[in-house]
């Protein structure tokens, strides 16, 4: 796990087995370089993780170094949705709508334990991981993660973007939720993702 | 109502009102009782159940059917002047034999007094209690929250519907002890119901004021409401 060693970007090697030509790989490199270094974040801060996100954006950690100095508080002008904090069920349709309003290409960072898994809030009101609502690219663990943790996640996302290939047509497809249930993954998978774990298994249950 | 605004100075009605006590000299049980407790006992002998003083705060238990009369007296009487309702809530104990307790936190700024009023609602019958909205308009959202979480019906409340959970929430009342911590439905079903909500819907016919003002609404808003727009399924 973690960041793989940065590939050598000064030379372009041509793989004769590959179907991709020199021009498309070179164009890929240019496009991905541009995308990865000008990600405009859409902050979706709902809890204490948003405080750490603000610290990351402020001068000491300076998100602007990654080309992210422009916070897009409008999904139409955003590239990466950073969900910082727990998402209650009442907000589930809102974050789904915000994600659908973002233009392609778009990515999602799930910041913190609550956004990734529901965290300690294994209760009736909180979504057990935003990946049950929208696809997630990078999960940042922590409660809340320190700014270094979020920057590490952003760098992982940049690495991911730099490896994208234009010839891969699965990347830019929109999620299409099931029209009857509005879920984009099967209900059994949601139940499996939402299974309690760790200390949460042993918590007092009041069911009579 | 049209009287000029005059600031309420805490303690101005009782020059002999004691200074606020520090935690250092407060007894756990007993100690000086709030004088309002004795006056409630004198004036409402049928309603009064008992009074106790815990950590310097007086709690008066009254019968649920007399709550409105007692709170009206506490609000209106010149010797009481409880002008601020700071909280309305309820307590359910883990021992299911015990009744649900309704709690009102009342504060008198002129007399610098605090009074906690409780009423016990027995189990096994509909949980109904008089609303204090006619006395304190601020009770509106407090009682809606109490209804949302416990399912206690406040009779006389003008607009009793859920406030924290969405209006179509089907799983029950979350702070009741028989409510499972993770809710009654599976996670996928909970998510399905939540995602069925329409984030664009800002108005609902169940909202009293909107229903009353329907004729005066703009054309597009009337069309949306008449088309049955709801905030969820």
C-alpha cells in the first residue's frame, strides 16, 4: 500500500505490444499532468474533519501548492468532492445530487472515519460510508485525519490521475442508479458494507 | 404588547434574592427549596405530587392533567414570573415499568429562580400531554423535537410534526428504549428511503402556514404544491 515510486516522467517508453501510439500516450501525459495539478475541490464539510480541511487549506499546510487554492463552492466548477465528516441519511440525497451535478472528469475523496465507514456513529441516523451512495476514489483514515493525512490522500489521487489512459473508456462513465431504488450498488452489498465491526459489534443494543 | 421595551434585570423583582451559589456550597440532596414549590403545593393540592431538591435545583412533580394550569400560574403570577421556558424534554428509563417523565425547565429572570417541573406519563396508554405553546411561543420547536424523538403528542400544538428527522420517516421514535440503536430497517432499505427524498422540495402541504397561504402563493409554487410535491416518498 501507499504511494508507489514515482515513474520516470522524463522519458516516454514505447511498448510495442501496446495498442496505444506514441502520440496518445504523450497526450495522456500532458492531460493528466494538467488535471492532477489543478484539482478544484468541492468541500463538503459536515463535522470536525472540515476543521482539519480548513487547516489544510490555510497557510501552514497550504493546499495551493497542489493547484487546489480555488475552493469551488459550486459543484459545476469542481473536480474533486472532498467529503469531510459524517453524512446523516437526511443528507444522502443532497450529496448524491452534488456528485451528479459535478462535470466529468470528477473524483471523490472520503475524508475521515465517519465519511468512509460511519465511524463511531453506528446508529439509525448516519450513513455507513459514503461509498454506499457515490463511488469513492481515495479514503483518508483518521478521526479526524491530520492535514498531512489529507495531503497524502490528495497525492495518492494525483498519482491515480497520472496513470489514467484516454483509451480506458470505463473511467468517464456516469453512475446510473437503479431507477426504482436509487441505489447504484446492489442492496446486499450495501448491507455487507454496513456490517458492524470492531467494538461496534459489542455495543449495547436496546432491541427488545 | 405595545408597551415600550424595558430590559429585564435579573433579580429586580426580589431585592433580597440570593446571589447565585457556587458549586462549592451546594448540597447533593436537600438544602433550601425554591419557594415556588411550596406555593404550587398550596394552590394546586390536587396537582402536586412531590418536590425534591437535588444539587440546589428544585424539581416539582405534578399530575399530567394539571400541567397546563400549573405552568400558566407560574408564568402569570406576579410572585412567580417564570418568563423563560428553557427546555421541554422527556426521559424514558431503562426499567420499562417506570413511566416516561416529561420535563419542563422554567426560569424566572426577575426573581432569579430556576424550577424543574416533571409529570409522569404511564406506559400502556397513548402518550398525550397539554402543549404549553399558548403560554410560551418558544415551546413550538421544543415540543416538535420531543414529539419527533419520543412520540409524545402535545395537545393544542399548532403544527406538530417531525423536526429533526424527515417527515416521511417510518421507523418510529428513536429515543424510546424499545427502538433498536441501528434502526428497524436494514441499511439498504434505510438508504433507499433516504435517497427517495427530493432535495429540491422546500415546501410541503403538511406545513400549516403554507397550507393557509396557498391562495396567495406565486403561480409556480402553487403548481408544484398542487402537483403533490413532497420532500420524500
